[in-house]
C-alpha cells in the first residue's frame, strides 16, 4: 500500500488499512554507517533507507546486507589436504 506517515506517496510493505504496521508506526532515519549507500532517499529534510524501515538494526550485528557502499573481500582459505588421499588421487 501507499505510505501515509513518513514517505507519503511511496509504496511500503508495512502499510495496512489501519496504518503503519511496523514497530513504532514509523520508519527510522539512517545511521552514520549508511552514509554513501545508494539506498538512502531524502524525504522532507531527513534521510531514510528505501530497503529497511530501521537501519540501526541491520548494523547491530555487523555490516548491513543491503549496504551498496561496502564490498566484502572474498576469503581465500586453503583447506587442509590429507596427504594420503592426495597421493591416491595423483595415481589415477
């Protein structure tokens, strides 16, 4: 449904016929860690996340999974190789 609280005129998955069903009834502003993300949208004079109604919860346990400004380095962990099995594979 279309939001009638903070983001007037935009689609929101939390809007119902009774109003905003999100915890607290409104979307929360972005946190400092969100600066530079492509998902930040300005409504009025405040910045909100277009993907998450409460960005502080996304950053609580580490990096936000919606953050477009953070790149995760691929971890190249070498698995321990059993020399006995490696020698048997080499004989085939």
